[in-house]
C-alpha cells in the first residue's frame, strides 16, 4: 500500500507513521524482487497483509492523532471543527484541550432555584412603566445581563434565522470556504473557527459566520444566499429593541437625548454572528467559547434550546450562572464599550459557552458597537456631575485591535482603557 492508495482510502497519517510505513515498504519490495530467495512468496504475502492491517490500525485507531495537520484541515481548508465532528473523531486534538486549571468547574455553578440567583427576565411590553425602566438600569448595574420577552421581534423570525444558521453550516465545504478571509469577496463577511486562532494557545470548539452590516445593498450583494435574507430581516427587526434599551439606559445616566455623536458611540455599527458548536467528543476538556467579555455596547443573543451559556456573577467572582434557553426570549448583555461610556456604572459581564457531548448547538449574536473611528470615553455629562473618570479616551478601532490580538482573558480586556493611578 503506497501513499497515494492510502490517501485515496482517506487515511491520513502522521509524518513518523509515513516514515515507518515507507521504509518497511521499500524493504518488502527489495525482498520480493531480490534474486536471493530470502523469503517464501506465500510468507511474503502473509507478512504484507499483516503489515497493511497494522498501518490501517495506526491510521484509524485514533483519528485525532492521525490528522496530518489539524489546523490545515480545520482552518485553511475550511472544514471547521464541524469537519472534525463529521469524520467521527473519538478524542479532541491537543490544540483544543484546556489545561486542568482552566477547565470549567461544575462545582462553581450557582443553583438557580431562587430569585436572587436567577438571570432577571424583563417583559418589554410596557416600556412606559417607570418600574420597568428602573429594573433594566438596575440589572445593567448589578448583573450586566438580562433576558427580555415580548420584545417585538416576531417569533417566526427567530426560528427562521436559527434554521438559516443550520443551513449555512450544513453547506458543502466548497461553498463555505468561499467566505474564508483569504477568499471572501469582502472583508465584511468572514467564515472562521474559534476566536483568534493565530493568537490562541488553546482553540475553542466553535465555527462562525460573521456579517458586518454596512448597508442593505452590500448585504444583498455579498452575504451568503442561504442565510442572507433571514439574517438581514432579523437584524433590522432588532433595531427598535436596541433603541428602546439605549433610551432607557441613558435615562439611568441622567442623559435624556441621544444626539448624533452619542448614537455613533452607542450604535455606530452592527455585526451579526451565526455560531455553530458541533457535538464534542470530550466536552469536559474544552470550551465552545472560552470566558470573555464583549467589546460591544450591547450584545443581543438568540439561543436555541440546547443551552450551555454561563455568566460569572458580578457579586461573586467564583460563581457561574447558567442562562437557560427560553422560547421567544432574547439575551441582552452589557459590553465593555458601554461600561467605559457609563464610567463603570453599567457592567460588562464575563461569559462562556461549554461544549456539548450529545448534540450540536447554534446561536445568533448581534454585536451593537461604536463606529470604528469614534473615540469612546466616559460621557461628559457624567464627568460634569463630579464623577472622576475611570477610563481614558480610546479609539474604538484600537480597542478592537487589542481585543483580537490575544486569546480570551476573561474581564482583563477592559484594563486597556483604564486610567493608570
């Protein structure tokens, strides 16, 4: 069995395995064709059969180690971690295995059977109620995350965008790899895996399609057809929810008008990410998405019914709370940018996604961001009231570059914007 026949049989081997196999094949070829009758032909055939079985066992007994170059397969060829799941790997490649001390500790999960330990759920159907406004601001201050119901986004639209997410990731790899960074017709459409693979020590068990909204015309021209209309319709439908949330949150800062400058700081750009977390062979060893905060002002997350999102309690650094899926609900979390703009009053929340060993999971995240070229700093109205600024002026684009220049580091990203004492 030569290299080409093994490749045709979809057997992928490590370099050291090829070395052993090739050397042995040359030796057997020499024995077969030597004029010296060293070995009986029948014995030669039996040895060759045994050898071939041995090579097959080496190549297939552990499909993870048999991948010649996992990063090439997952990242450059565009198969993603879904490709690893699809070929039926039985154990995680090393680059996805977290060190023991970094793995998720189920003993740190807060039991959510009481009001004080459950993620707040807010009904958005009566926004004129001052109690609702106060509750939203209190939650942004003490929790950094909430779930909203009766938000006005049609329920069928929520299901349609989740279905579209599945459709995209079920496409043949030849279709999906058209949107890899090196192939995409625009920098605003990116298909990828993990978070920032070039800078991560350990990779996340996640694939994604990231769509930066510039204009409807560009979206119609460049977003993948299989999910374009659903993603665009969903994004447009959330705009009213987002504006209502900002209006309430600004009132909580005693800011009663969102002018053009503030709008560019709060919601100058929007990005929608379709996320796919395939079934994982060793979910306890890795993360679907390791712990981090978002750099957005707000993130609007649509979950499926699988679950797996956890947030770190702001009042207990050691405890994590599950954010349970709720039919028809949207998860809203505060991002770093709003923490900076509010001078620390509203808190960005650290969160993660665990991997799942029994089923795949999808989510749809809308990141509401400042415009890339605007400066973010505590609102002047806050400073004028006598508050000492905690954060310096930062160009949002510089903050983005800092965020993606490293692996996830929990809540530490925001230190980039802090004023040194």
